[in-house]
DNA sequence: AACAATGTTCAGTC
DNA sequence: GGACTGAACATTGT
């Protein structure tokens, strides 16, 4: 699930609940999640320190650490969540869909753990194991955060080149934070065909896409996740457009499963 | 059992 | 070198 809104929720959770608590132990034994670090490397670097700030760019988070320690980078991957337990055992989650009943949490799905001296912990919980933890993650390769990109920058980024517009929205080096569901929602809101080539977009298209980006992000934050998007519920065989009722189409664009309205998001003429 | 899944990365081609 | 494509990655759910 994690796209920008979920990652921001997880970041806030860390900022609110996990800072300034002394790290007493670190479980970094999952060598895939912690690659390229060897087991024990993160423990050695973090034990005794505290997290002092939680930051985010796109879907990448990192925590600054005390005494000039390294940054702790965390990526939620395809389905990771952050679970913070307080000193008195209260559990708080961030990064997954907001829901009343907590999902089952098998201990073996805890992929990385900071144990605090107060008895609580911060856990990267991730069934699919595609999440990632690393020291000093470089964020230079990421484009501007999707929540902060200016209309002018966005217009440039979304019209340059000739790739399918959805592939461009998903390109983290251009705009950081948009994932597969958010991309479908943005394109649907803006009534742009996902396969339209970036070079064929007119300024009016770029404007609608920018406004759709803003509103899709705001709505996902308010409602509690990108899965709450208006068109997301129609993303299944037989689904119909929530606006006009026309059949939804399905295909692969930019290597990802893609759904669009057969009437309102007509293929570009060529 | 085969296939798809909300993400990233790397090898390969143009 | 840049732009672009497709497969691989680990695991679960359908």
C-alpha cells in the first residue's frame, strides 16, 4: 500500500512516538531487508543513540540520530508498515491502510526492530519483505516530493520526453511519491489516458494533472490511504467509471497494472 | 498451480 | 549518455 500518503503517516508516527528514546538493541538480522549491510552493522551504528528527527522525500524516510550518528533510512516497499510500541506497551501503526481492526501480525513478519531502553520498540513490519532499511540512504536520485513540486516544475516534468504519462508519474527520479494506485487516480481525475505520450500533452492537460495530483494527495491523506481513491474501487473486472458509468479498461502501462475509463480517458488520436 | 500484487533496481536495447 | 523496457527480487493471497 505504501505510497506518499502512507509513508507520511508512518513518518509522523515516528516523529510523534519514537524520537529521543534511547536505542538499547537492534535486530538487523534480515540480510535482504538490511542489504547491503552485514548483520550487526546497523546495531553497532545505532545502539546507544536516539532518533532525533524523522524526514521524508517521496516514499523514502530517514531518521537523524544523536551524537552525529548516521541517518537511518527506511523504505516500506510494497507493503511495509511501521509499528511503534510505547514504554507501557501501547501499540501504534503507520503506513498501512487505516482500519479499525488490527491486521494479524506474525512475529516472523517483523523485518527490523529497534528496541528502546524504556522497553518499547520501533518495528518495520512487512509480510512481503520488499521493505528496506539502510544507513545514510542517498536521496539524490529522487525528484522533488510530489507534495511539494511547483506547478511550473511539474509542467516541465510531465511534458518532456515521449514516455507514457503514467510511466512518468511513476518515475521517482522525476517526481517522488506517486505509486501505482495514486497514478491511476490522478489520470482518472484529470481525464488523461495513461498511455498518452508526455510530449503530446498540452498545457491544459498538465494543469489538470497538477490539480489532480494535489487533490488526490489531499484526499488520500484525509481519508487514510491511497486505496480510498474514487476510482480505486472500480479497479476490477466489470468495474464501471464512478463518474460516467462507462466500463473500465485494463492493461499494462509502464510495467504496472493499469485501469482507466473507456469513455472519459479516451486513447490519444494519432 | 499459476498468476498478480500498492515498489525498486539492474541489465540490456535503442 | 539519456531514454526506455522488461525481468528480477521475496512473499503472500487468490
